[in-house]
């Protein structure tokens, strides 16, 4: 009889009503799941799940039952909230994709001292996998916050509501991740504001030309005003995540108004904060506000302990204390308030509200897209509560120690190895996955050519992160493993037998001049001499080149996933949208692309700053995965602060760098096999070739009028290349002769021809 009941239950389940396709997609996105993760759990193809979410197909038993159960569970966690009738769109808390399709109207640009111009918009399309980056297209650029006119051009009489707001000739851009039909009312004034003092009045400049009157007389009251009246902040980027705290940028005039120093003393700069007995900190303490352990520095966080799910936290950015490092933000710190609000607002809208340096922001973006824990529903009360339940696809909330070969020198996991005091670990003891720094002398034939042409890979480390499977949990140590290219980890293997003179390029074996190529297995391009530790992408490439690999030891991570996919997508979309606003779009021919790139930042210097910051966020975020101790009184063998973060993951950093270096080498091999041209220098993501002409078009080949498949291609998309610079062959020979260095890396100086003794390692 039980078999009959089971059959009846199965029959009922097979006709159970599933939510509509759009709701299926919403629920998956709300929990931060990728299509690949759902497909893997249900043991179906990625295209199958995509078809269910688009409505092209419907699931069938037995997968239907499991899929229905998944959707039911997600619906409990993320119930749909109907939008108000007047809005005509989803409710503010309903997660939506950060990239939307269609076009959006460009914001009205005011005519004022900033000289800003209307910005372009374009069609939005899905980007292809970076194994074929030439197929990638740009999404529609989000509206760029306009700069406000000078104070004198504001209306003389403004509505005296609280807070007073003025939008002279500009429209506010919607925060990233909000529906096109409207913004979250909690954050209707945008993610941030620049606070300044003019003619004795405190004003807050927001995105889109917004200007707010600030009634606060002290810093504690400014924090209160921000949380209660200013309506600043940014919606969460992921379903299980939380909204971004409001950011206030304080000008020098604002610092003086609120009793803070305009600049830091040398001692305060070294400490990274003002003294704890400063009068303003005492004011905050009396008002029951707290500071984080980093104290009151260039990026200060002021908060009260959360009550339930309600956070009370405001972040301060102080440019005159070097919060906006000119290496990554150009001259942003010197901009007038309205222009600075536009720069930071554009970055916040397209990437996220800055949380500190660009490196810190790059790391925080990973966490914002994959929050470590998520809320669960109490079975008795039905209420949602935050729990320590790990969010699928995240790194969790607990730090994980790296494997010994992945550890930088001085890491406490090395204590157990009992190494001699001054022992220097070699490749068989330590993982050396770093970017390229390789060069060679020019051949006689290359010396007869006229030009050295440098090409540079766009957003190379972002492209290397796209689609990369990385470890999510702790490593497992195994002996004599069979290599699995799909399993992230570190492998001890001898790759010295790989001969670059005879390799596979695709399905065909090709003969090359291996002496003119850098090794793909070492940062300096030297051929390995024996056992060494490598990340999975490096070992997989040895197999791809046609050679067997036999690891003797490995640290692998069975808990893994494509953790960086969303991070890549967010930064790619921000980069492409901003480049499109600067006139560099994905649909340009190679010739038009080179023309568009000529002086592109000068067309709108403020957006040029945003581009610089986006690139720095990529590189800094990857580097921050292996942050070293800084000014903490640290001694080798002791733990340091960064080790307590779940995002301290040198294995992920190594995998990204490995994949980036391998991607570049693969293109170099394709190029050499087709053209017979070999690089004379490679530095990180820049490659230099000798050529008869000064343009990249004189270097890059074409097959049947199209770029070489798998080789270099000019274009704006991440993974494609741009012109880095051109110098003469004579310049290169003279520089190398001057420094008596026949293998001086000319890629370091190809952009402007300036060479210093530092470039020569002196």
C-alpha cells in the first residue's frame, strides 16, 4: 500500500505549480546562487536551468521535484513583496540583477564651471565567457551622476523642508542594483555626500546635482542627521547581504567647522589616526558613538551596536588626510565638492560605496556579493533571524589557514616545519605564482626593424578571475595525487620536461623557437629545473601544451566554486559603461578603437578618474587576498590582523595570477605560431614586439580579415588589448647599452620612454 501512496505523492508533485520564470530567477539571485551552482546541485546542464528561468522549457521529474523544493525553500527566505501601485515596479527590497537590459535616458547635464557633457548610452547585452573575449559586448551604461553648478547658480529661495534639497538642472542617478522604475526610498538621495561649508552654511553635495542644507552643529549631530534625515545609503548587492552604510566626504572647510584637523601630523600619519583623547572623539563617546579598532583615520567608521537588523553606522572619507590616494584616485582630492561628489557617486553607483582604499573596496565587493551568512526562518515563530549558516558559494565567516607552501614567509603555519632561522624557501617549498617580469636580448633580425610596439591587456586580472574555480574552504593534503584540472589547489610537480619548441596549439602540434619565449611556469620566464609548487591553472596549461604531469603532493580544496564571477561581472560592467561614456564602445573597428582611445580620459577628466579607480579596485582587491602585516609590531611566526579575515586567501590570489599569466602566454604562443613574431619583453599584462610600423595594427595579425582566433585582439573588453606605447628600436638598444643590461625589461618604459635606475633594479 505504501508504494501506492508514494506513487500518488509523486503524481501530485509532478503537477505542482512552479513560480513563473521571472520569480525563479529572482529567488536564485536573492540567495546569491549562480546558474552553475543550481545546475550542479540538480545534476543538469547549465543551459537547462537557464531555459527554466527564461520560460523556454519546463522541468520534468525527477528534477522538477527537487527544483520545486529548492524554490519553496528560497521563497520562505525571500518572500516577494508587491510594489506600491504608484511605482509600477518591484519593491525596493526585492533583489534585482545589477545589470539591466535596455536603454536608460542620459541625465540632464548642467551647464556650469565643470564643463561636463551629455553622456552616451548603449544597448545592453550579455558578455561571453572570457575564453572568447572578442565576443563580449557592453551592457547599457548606468546614468552618471551630474556635477552641480557653482553655489551662485542655485536658486536663491529653496523649499525649507528638512533636509532642504536642491537639484539645479540635474537628475539623480539610481543606485546600482535598484529597479529602473524607481530607487529605494530609504536611500533616495544616493549613496554619499560631500560636506562643505560656503558662506557660513554647511552643505552636502550628492549625486545628480543634489544639494542638501545640513543643520548639524557638531560631528555627533552630523552623524545623527545622516542616519535620520539625509536618506543616504545604497541597497544591498546580494539577497543575503545588507545595504551599504552612508558615506560622508568631509572637505577641509567641513573639518574646520566640526573641530577636526585639516591635515595630520607626521606622527598621526604614521599611526593612521588622530589621538584617542582628541576633543571630537570625546564628543562622540559622550553621545554613545563608537569607532572601530582602526580609530579615527582617513576612512573612519562611526557606529552604535546594532539593535536587531537595524544598523547605525556612518563612514567618513577625509581627502586631506590622504583617504583618496593619488596613485589610485588621481587628483580627486583636489576637486570642488560637486565634482568630487560626481566622481565618487559614479564609482559608488557602478561598483559600490567605497569602504576604504581601492584595495579594501575590491575585497569588500567580494564579500558584498557573497555574504558569509544568511538569515534563516524560525520554525516556531516564522520570523527571519540572522544565523551562522554559511551562504552557499561564500567563504563563510571563519578564517581558514592556508597550506604551508601557500604561506608567505613568517606565517605561523610554517612554525611546525621547524625551518632554520635564515632559511630561504625555494620553488619546491613555496608557491611562486606572480605576474610576468621577463625580457630577452633582441635578435639580429629584430634589430633591423624600426619600432618597438607595446600592447596591454585590458583589466587582465579581472579577466583572469572570470569563470575561475577557486577553493571556498580549507585545504586537504594528499600524496601522489592524479592531477585534476577542475580541482583548485596547489600541486608539487616537475614541469621541466615541457619543451616550448614543440607544443600543442589547439589540436595541432606546432614547432616554435622556444628560446625566444618566456616559460609559462615562472614569473621571470625561466624554465623550471625540478619539482615546484604551482596553482591548478599552471599545471593544467602544461597538459594543454601536450605534456603529461605527475604531481607528487598536493593541497586541494574539495569545497570550491566560481566565487569571483559576480565580482568580475560587476567591475566589468562598471568599466565598460564608463568607457562607453568616454566614447570607447565595444562595437568599434580596430582602427576606430585606436582613435577613440587617443586621449580618451581628457574628454571627461572626472570619468577618467573613475576608470583609474576601477582598475585599481581590481588589482588591489586581488593583492589584498594576501595582505602582509603592516606597522603592527609583528614578529615572524606570529599572527597578524589580516589573518582573521575569511578573505585572507593567498590560494585564491595565486589562482587568479596564475590564470592571468597563462591567458597571456596562450595568446603569445598563438601569435608566434601564426606570425613567427616573438615578444622581447613582458611585464605583467604588457607585451612588447619589434615591428616595421608604430601601430599595434603593424603587429597584430588577421586571418581572412578577422583577428587571429585565440590571439590578441584590439578592443575595450576585459581580456582584449589596447596600445600601450611605441618607441624606436634604436631607443631600446641605447637604453640597454646605457645600463649595460641586454635584457632590461623595456615593457616598463614603453609607454613614455622614460627609464630610471629603479627600472634597472639599481
